[in-house]
């Protein structure tokens, strides 16, 4: 390791120490990494870069979760705004009736009762006219009751819409700050990575993403031809060599859950967007229960997902500087697998 790399390495040691708040749901804080002396060997440098890559992965996973939460708030705000609009329209329907009631007023109804008494030719006719006036009064009261209920509903719906919009905006503002911080730290990581020699970069990639293996053909794998798993594996293997990019879902670049989502979408199966979401779609499977096509999850909390292709191998998009590759399922941090097809 050359002397001029001392400062970037020290900076790498301290990178990614800021916790990411998951807006309006929970707070997930990434434990800080204590700064230490600059590495003295290539192995130490590789270890620090691998540590930084893992921390970056964890933060990115948290931001993904925050993105989903904010999207949910935005959808709720839109739904609340629609409910408020509908409530206002319902209130407007009663406007002509209210105007008619105001114009006639209760005084006019009283005068109508006197007129009915004076102009009736018989007791029967008087009762009939008075009954009609009572029905009009009852209708008036009913309309007023409906208008009051509609106004209350409109006011409540508008208040809910305003609150939902405020929550969504607050979440969006916080998320934008988180995304900017992740982008800054990712750029710093990539800058440090670029300063390494080719051999050092290869060592870091191996530590972070596992040793690269030759990509097999689907025909070589123990998977049923034409199945959803076979389709997903074939599509994923076709992306080997594509670059990693945070938030990317293909076809030119991917992050980990972007790759698995892309592969299974080709098989007609929609997966949640995040690694954490994908980890909850089915029962957890042990290492010995894995079958080709299963999703495999790593680290605690879950921050990485790969596609198991059989014969002890996975295909995954791991981190910056490391293209999408095939490697061993038995890299560090294995948690469990999940079968998308049930």
C-alpha cells in the first residue's frame, strides 16, 4: 500500500457512520465504526474497504425501506385528497335545496298554514293541506340534517387529506436528505476503491461479493425446464457482468433486489422491491433446503438478497465496483432462503 493512500483509507474507516431514520415508522441506526490508524498492509486495506461496502449496503437497504414508506404516505395522501373532493361534491349537491329553503323560510311556511286555513272549503281539505305542509317541513329538516352530515364529512376528509399530505411531504424531505447522504458516501467509497490497484480491487471484491465463478447454462443446473425458477435463473444469468447501481432495476444496471425482481418479473412473478420485503414472502428455508430459484438473504438486519441457482451457487448484484456475478452461496452472513413460487 502506497503512502499517499493513507488519508483515503482512514476516511474509508470512518465512512457510513450516520444512522438512517425510517420515516414515520421506525428508526434504524447504523452503529458507528470507530476510526483507527491507517492500514499498513494490503490485507488491512481490503478489510476496511469490505467493511465500508457492508455498511453502505446496510444503509442502502434502510433507504429502500424508507422509500417504500414514503410512497405509501404519498398514496394515502392522494386517496385522502380524493375522499375530500368527493365529500365536497356531495355537499354541493344539496346547495340548490338549501337555497330554496332559505328563500321560502319558516315564516313563509307559517303564512302558508294561515292561507290553508282561510281558503279551505272543508275540514277534510284543510287536513290534507296541513298534512302536505308538514311533509314539506319534514323534508326540509331531513335536507338540513343531510347537509350538516355532508359538511362534517367534508371537513373531516379535508383535515385527513391535509394531515396525510403533510406527513408525505415531511417523509419525502427526510428521504431526499438520506438519499443525498447515501450518494455522497457511495461516491466516496467508489473514489477510494478506484485508488486501489487491480489486485487490491480484486481482493476487496472477493471479500465482499465472494469468489467469481464461471456462469453455468440453465441446462447444467438441477432446475425443471420451463418453470418459473428456470426462467428467473436464465434471465439473471444473462445479466452477469452488468454493473451495480443503487436503486437500479435493469436492464443496464442493478442493485441486489432490483436483480431478483427483474428476473422473476420475466417469469410472471412480482416481488417486493426491497430485500427486506422479499424476505417476508414465504417461510424461511435452511441452507440444506435450498432449491434452484430460491431467494437467499444475508446479514442482520436483512440487507442483501441473491438468487440461488443450484449446485451451491448464487447469482447476485453486490456492491459498487463489482459487476453482477456468480459465486458461492456460502459467503459470510447467510441467514435463510425463501421460495417465491411457494
